[in-house]
């Protein structure tokens, strides 16, 4: 019976930990651009999709009647004498910066709901174990051994360290979590260090099986009995065991006087000013603790938060000056962004703008009296609001604050809010981004120095040391060091059986006079250019013909069509006229700048209405300093779009088909999502088949993925007269909390579909999750503390013992610290050796034809992203099937 009770308590504990995290965790601004190290812009543009995440509802129009205020600290300890005044605990704050902000990113779970008696708990799924039970070792052997370090620190604990869990009951029943926490907190000297979610308490201290304490609720002097029962001890195998470590760690960051912005902590006292652009950079830290292969490790990453010195009132005035429809423009500019209020150092996400309310409007105080926002800020913060006519910003409160008695909505004054992050126009400002990169692109040596200072800061803060001591923990003073491997350099095959050994991930110079592996002929092509650029386009065409001859790409003289101006409509009209009467191999459009409406008009005409490969070229590159280099790259691109291939790798697997998947939202239509697939269909891995499918639900996504794979297999069979022997699928952009859903909704459905296609379980499939957005950084320890070389692989020490995973450094960078790419094999029935899987993955990073360098992910995966960007941002519907066997999106 005792075992059954313990099982029930452990199950309830899983739900409670998760809900405690969800209720107290500020949501981080996610969905950054594919290669963008800075904060995301929410104003417009292509958004990277996570199909299993909950979508935010459309902004509504709110009213000030929904705003409520709450009473803080509604609890007290009973006095020992009836003549002695009750202890004043007004200084005890409701913990806005919660204890329970863990690194768990389980976005698919439901939120808890508060009832009058108890909170219903949603189920938290157990940890998804993707490592096959038959896999004896995930360590490869190829390459040479090297010594590395990473941005990890060990967290030693005392022998037999454990976490005990207790149930806490209140008599009479008190449903408000913040009052429960407050009454228990006053007995911390008796309970010792603990973490409490309102019902379950966690501590490394072994308390008696039952403890009874008493407190009084301050608002009505109601006496309460607090009863603490021992439930049991949490096992190290429990997935929530590590969550306790993360809670403790985030409390330590608060002891360093860091400011919580979103989900991460930043040092506002050491902010950097970028005066010329009216920006501030707040340095900060992203931390995560988890069980790795042998040890519990703290991962610490240096990050920066962009804070604008301009307020939202400045943005409002800019919109007013620029547009007659300034209200719509202002809403588009601010809804969805994170703002900082300097008067209380809190961050909020803007949900809506209420133009019917202004600072002179009134709201009810908790005593029932009405006061204007102007008066409130003057009395409370000694702030004078200058403009009484500005609209009010609407933001939602966090669930935990609503549980504390505050209303759903909070109104903010624009002139008191500073925007965070970068807008699209800021990202396009080369000089601004360069100024930021001076501070954000940190070299390996500088990053190590900052990490060691962070470590010293933790170990020298008395409160942190005491917290570690209370929990019987410590922090290593040195970065983690471990062995890795350097794979052999890759040999690239060109025409005439000529090989180039790639030593550093860049073969640009080596291939300048090397013939492409497979060349096509460009005989009929048309150039569209404005009349004012006619004289320089002839000179560029001459250069293009010259370099094309050197790489064995036959290009005939084009037909040059002059157009009157560079408007989007002008290009569309001329393309329609030309393509209705001609069938060219390729369309070449010269444009004056990178305006998206013009680019979209060209691509829609050439991909949807009149399918033909197209090349859009910026006018400024016609006569630049590097015209020869640019012309060579353009020639290679054009050859690839026509079915050619500049080089290939040595493929160790016969009958191999590699598939890359990506997902995107339509930039214009909410709820319109696309699954994009790019697959190889030949033995040399140079010919491709692409497919784009619209899906409407998570279940539909799995069905569309199976249909896309079937199309690719049939295209492979049509070309090779046989089914592929090995299928290797790279699936991009999957968060940790979505792994189980991807496996159940995509992998298992795909298994069944392949069994039908192959007439039984005769297929060999590897399904790999590719993740670029990770906080792991690697350093080469060979006396230089430099970035690791291309081909560095790590499959031990910092990997996850529950996964078949590895890291690969496949790219070289000139500035900053390189980040490896994480690969997680969630299905493998091929029986291939670990070395083969790792080496093939690394080889495929050499096969992206848009540049003569390696890329961070396997080429089919990168191609799928390029295709999803084109469809989601510009086409808004699948392109013509006539282009599915060409790299038209390159």
C-alpha cells in the first residue's frame, strides 16, 4: 500500500512541478531568424515555425474595466502575546522572479486552472528516451583525438545527496498560492532550505514524517494550521530531479542582482551604450543544469539584450509624422514586442493598444476610489507624465500574478516603456549591426574570460555560497575539459576526376579554375533590366560568359529586354508578355534594391504563373570590385538551377536518399502552414526533388510528411529503377518538448507508410533531429583557446545519456565563437555503425551549392529552409510541380 501511495504522489509531483514552472516562467522571445544571433523582430517577416506549439490568439481590444489591483502580503505569524502587535511583514514580497523558472521548454502542455478549492493538474509526460535499447555505444572511432573544453561547469554534491518531497496541507483550506507560500515562508528557520509550489515541498533536509506549524492570515486574523507530511525521496532517475537544480541555480542569479528579462538574467549595472543608434546592450547569462553522460553539469552562455533608449511614445510620434493611418502603423510596430518599464524594472509583452484610454483616464484602486494614471504615477513613483493624450498599452499579467489577485490586464503608459530587441529596419542597417557586433561577437578567449568571471562572481557572493551550502552543493572553478575527435578532411570531386581536399571548410580559391562536375547548357535566356542600366549590364554579361567558359558551363548570348522602370508591376507585366510568347531556359532580372514586393512579383510570375528558373540580381553588383568572383558564383547558381552540379562528395552508402524537412508559417495569413521537403534522388547526391504541402493540424502534418516522402521515393525509383536502400531524414526546428510528438505523429506514421510501400519492414530509415539554436560552445584546448576546426565531433561527456546524439562543428567563422550543431537520432533501424551516421552527416554539410564553403546543417536540410523561406515569405502557396526536379529556389 505504501508503494502505491508513493507512486501516486510521484505522479502528482510531476504535474505540480510542471505547472509551477509554467505559472512562473516568463516566456522568452523565440523564433529567431535562421542565422540571426540577435533578438527577433515581431513586426513582420518570415517566422520560423514550431508546429506543435500553441499559437497566440489574435490581439483583442481591451478596456480598463478589466484592470484590477491586489493586496500584497495577506498573511502573518501569530504574536506570542495578545498585547504584542502582530509582526509587520509588509516587506515580504510576492516572488515576481520565481523560484521555479527552469530550463524546461515543454510548450505543448496545458496551463493550470485555479478553482476555489484546488488547482487541477495537467499531465506532465515522462522524459522521452530516444536512445535505442540495442545501441551499445554511441561513440565513434574515426578521426584523431583532440582535447576540447566547453562552457560547462561541474556541480559536485555530497555523496548520497538526495531531494526529499513533502506534502503541505493548510487547515482551513487556502486556495491562493501566494498566501500559502507567505505563511510557510515565515517558518523557514524550522523547515530549512526548500522549494514550494503551494502544495508540494522539496528539500535536501530530512524532516520528521509530520510537522505541524501555525500562522495567521493577516487580512482577517484567521488562524491556520500548516501540516507537512513526508512523501518520500526523489530518485536521481526522476526527470524532475534536475529541475530542482535549475530552480536553485536561478535563485543564485537573483543573488547577483541580475535583472530578469523574459526568461534570462541580465546585468543592467554593466550595460553598454551604443550612442549613435540610441541603443543599450545588457550583458546577461543563459544557464541550464542537466544530467549528462557522467556528471551533472551547469551550462552557462553569455548573451546580450538590446534595449532601445527611445520610448514607445517616440515610436508613436514617428508613426504620426509618417502616416495618416498612424494608429494601424503604431499597432503593427508595438503589438507583440517586449518592453521594459524603468520605474519598476519589469518587462511586459504588449498585447494591444487602447486608443480610447489615456493617462488622464481613471481606474479603481483597491479601496474603491478612482484615480487617474497621471496621479497614480506621480504619487507612487514621483513621475510626471508629459502627454495626457497618448493611448494606453495593454498587456496581460502572468498567471501567478492573477492567482495573487491581480486582474488579467495591465495598462502601461507609452512614454514610460522602452522597447527591447531589434526591428527589421534595424537589422537591415549594416552600420548598426556592425556596431552591435563589436560587443556581441565575442572571441573564444574573451568568452572564456567572461565565463570565468561569472564563475568567480558566483563563488564569491556570500548569499550564493550559503545557498550552495544549504543544499550541500558546490561549483567547480574551471571549465569542463574532455576529449573530442577531428574527422578526416573531406575530398570533393569535380569534373575529370579531379579532387580537392577541403582542410578548413572553404575551397573557393581551389575551384576558381576547376571545371564543374556536371554542366548544363544555357542557350535561351532573357535579361530584364531598366533602360538606365543597359550600358553596364552588357559589360557584366561579357564577364559572365568569360567565367562560365572557364568552369565548363556553356552560356550563349542572352536576349536583353529593357523596361521603363523598376516597379513591381512593370516586371510582372513584362514577364507575362515575354513568357506567354517564349519558353526560355532561365529569366535573369536586374533590380535596383532588395525590395520585397518587387522580388515577390518576379518569383510569383516565375514559380506560379509561368514556371521557369529565375535569377534576381542586384544592380550594384554589376560593376563592383569583385565582379569576377560574383559572376562565377552566379554562373554556378544558374547551372544548379538548370540541373547541373559543381561538385560532390564520396558517398559511402549505396542506394542512399537524403531528405531534409522544414516548416514555415505563411507571413501574410495566420494559420496557413507549409511543410517543405527537399530530397536527393541519385547516387552522387547532386540531383534533387522538392515538395511543398499545406497542412492544417498536427495530425495533418504527419500525413503530409508521409505523402511527401512517398513522392520523393517514387521520384528516386523513376530515376534509378529501384527503391532507395537507405533513407536518412533530417528534421529541422524541433524543440525539446516536441520530441515525443514528432516521434508519435511523424516517425510512427512514416514507419507504417513505408511498410506499405516496401511490402513489409524491408526499409532502412534514420530520422535525425537537427538543432542549431543551442547554447553549447566548444573551445580548442591546444594552447590557443580558439574555435575548433571544421570536422570536430563530440559524442561523449556533454551529450545526453538518454539520447543517441552528437555535436558537429562543420563551419568556420571569422569572428566570434562558433556553435556546434546538435544531432539527435530518434529512430534508426539501419544497423549502420555510429561512425557512418556521423561521417555522412558531416559530408552533407559540403553539398550546399550557394557557396563554396561548408554550412552548419546537411545540405538537404538547408535547401528545405531556403524553399520554406521562399514559399512562406513571397509565394504564399506551393510552386508549380514543373519545377520540382530543379533547385529553382537556390
